[in-house]
């Protein structure tokens, strides 16, 4: 099994650090979506019109989270390839263009999620 702490992808960031950050971001988004849903439950139950208006926002938040999970799956595929590479096969461990594309897509997904959370109506109890 490859040691992902030893694989530096840029600066002082290891592949292991990247996996940890993506996992943390995914958990944070999950938590924010859960908190948002808990916040809007009273509005949704007291006013059916509010519930109908808020459902597209909830759907968008979930869609962003699905995209984030797709990034985790892609990163896991990289990890699987790294673990299965024979050290003397001469194959590059990581295609940097693939990593850069994933990082750019991950940043875009995070920005979309944050914008949706910021645009969501706030419920005052």
C-alpha cells in the first residue's frame, strides 16, 4: 500500500492531506445542509407555500453535495491506482493534470455550495 503522506502533489501538501481536506469539506457540507433543513422545518410545517419555495434550494444543496461526493470517488480512484502500481513498472503514480482538474472542480463545487448556503433564506425563531 502506498504511503500517501510521502506523495507531495504541490507545495507542502501531500496526497493524504488532500484526501483529509476533501473528506472534511464533505462532512462540513453535510452538516450545513442538515442544519439548514432543521432551520427551515418550522417554516415548512407552518406554511406550505414556504416549503414549496424552499425545496429548490434544498435540492440544489443536495446536488452540490453529490458533486462533492463524486470528487471523493475520483480521488479514491487515484488512491486505488497508486496502491496497485508496482514500484518497478515505470508508470507515473499521479497524472498532475488530472489532480489539477479535480482540484479546480472541487473548488467550483465548494463555491457553489457556499453561495447556495449564503443565498438561502434565514429563519428567525
